C-alpha cells in the first residue's frame, strides 16, 4: 500500500512503525475471510482491510478520530486472526494498538463510554478493587433485568453483572513469596495477574502445585502489577507502560536473587502483551533492553511444561475439546503444543470446528460490545457442542468465563487437566464424570 507520510510525521517512532505496517498491506482481502466481526456484520469497515484504510487516512492526514472511525475500531476484537491469515505479514496488532492510543488522544467519547471505560480501567487491573467490585456484581445479579433497562449504559452494565460468578471465589492460600522444592530443577516467576487470581484463583494455585511437584521452584514476585494489557487495549498507553516498567523491576529483583529460567504465564492474553514489552518500550532508553530481556523469558505455561520432558500417562478415557484462545494461537502462535501435552497426559483431544474464530471475550470486549460478543459466544458454543466433548479446556481466563456462560459442559484451564494427570487432584468441575 502506498503511503504519503511527511518526514516530520515519520520522526515519531509510532508513526514510523505504523507506516511500515501500512506499506506491507497489499489489500488482498484474505483477512476478511477470518475476521469475526466481518463474518457477523458483513461490513467492509468491520474487516481488518477496512480498518486499515480508516487508520491510514486518520494517521496520514493527521485527522482527529471521528465517531465513525471509533465505532469500527472499537468493534475490533484484537483477536489477530487476520495476522494468521495474512500472506503479506501485516502486523495488524501494532497498527490497531497505535490507532487506539491515537483515538484516546484525539477523540472525546460520550459520557457513558468515558464512565464505563474509566470504571473498568480503575477496577480490573487492581485485584483488591476488582474483588470489591465483583462482590457488588454478585449482589447485583437479582437486579440484572432492571440494569438492562437503564438508558445508554444498561446493556453493558447488565453484561458486566452477568459475567460475574454466582458467589465470590475463595481467596488463594498462596501469598507473595517463594515456593521452593527440595531438588530444584528450575526456577520461575509465575505471573500472578490481576483478574485471574480474583475470579479463578485455582488456576495459579494448581499451577504452583504442579510445577512444585515437577521440581520447579515458583516465585510470586513482590511489586508485580497487571501486565498492562487491559489499559493497553483501551488506548491508555502511559498507564500500560507504567505497569510494564513495574513488572520489569519486580522480575529483575528475582533474576538477581537466584536467576530465572522463565516468566511463566497462565493467561494467554497477558502472555501476548508481556512478549511484546520489548516493542512497547523500545523508545525508553532506561527500559528498552531490559524489556526485551523480559519478553524473551516470557513463556506460556504449556511452553514451559514442554521443556520438562514429561512421561506419557495412561488413558483417562475422557474427550476434551481444546479451545485455543486467540491470544494463544494468533498472538503467540502456540497452536499444537497444548493439544500435544493433553494427549500425552492421557486425554482424547478434539479440535473445535471454526477454532480460529474468537469466542467474543477479548479482554473487556464482552462488556463494551455485549451484542457482538454474545453472538460470537453462541457460535463458539454451538461448534464445541457439535463434537460432544466431556470437558472443554482453554488457556485464558477470559475465554473460560465467556464460554462457561453459554454451555453446561464443564470448562477448565488446561493446567487443571495436566495437574490431574501428573499426580494432582481431579478438577472439582469434573466430579460427576
């Protein structure tokens, strides 16, 4: 694609990176075939190609974002399926991230959007605040029909309440600190996260138990924050970079104490962002090299598990539908590894039809765009149920929450099944199987 950015514009590294991405696009349209919003809405402006044209026009001409542009960029899930499909290697993720930050700087959103986005940004990245908010959502469940009738914001507030669990989860028994083993093979930091330890604390608990049992010392690092993906995908660049810097400092302290073999991540959405720290902080003289080092250490739990040479286990006689989160398959390009680990652990693993299509979670998307998210969930659940699994496995908290609201089939994090196969307890969700 031909571009006409001025030399002054290209002096800015963000514009320079986006201009390079734009020039890579040959507007072939392959991306439209796998874009969830284009498949649902049939609007060219709700396809990656259409959004790329809008972003080019906005950035190249220095225009403030318009209501129309914001509508279509907001509808993008950042599922990155287009990046998997694109034959030209267009790095759409960095382009749309830049567009969101540009929108945040140049567009005045309606009060309802500012309120809801501000609320999510102030609560979700902070575990104690989020736990308090979750309690409020649990108590508000009986009033969901009334919430949905509120003007302008009601549907999204109702979606937020609907996604909350029926009861407030019990706190994790694991605190900040080091969980050592007698014969240590490896030492890792486990990302504690923000939403996950509140909403599903068992994921990290089970991960620590499994890794310890396999001879891995696990650290929950002091000073760690949200990975930054939540503000990052809402265009709040400075907030996300501040979180990235805080995490780098926290993890560097652990590197200095006893070295690290990996920074292990159990939420693939977080993993995609942490693996991008090197790019996000490339202009920060104090952090650029350190961020790249951290990104190189970041591994999804399944990537790390593959380094441990685990023995094959007897058959569990259980059919598992593996849902590959978009951030896992499109963002991190981890596709077959989780299925291989599950098969090796004794499970019969089946692919989900249309597995490349997003479930509609996408961070805060299922709150900010509930109508589209609900349609995508229904489509995903229908495809999962077609293969008649006994259990669904996934590696991302958002997907687990989203899909669970649409089906009665038990759904668990991949680590819960691996832990069971390698000496841990059977997941409570599977008690009747």
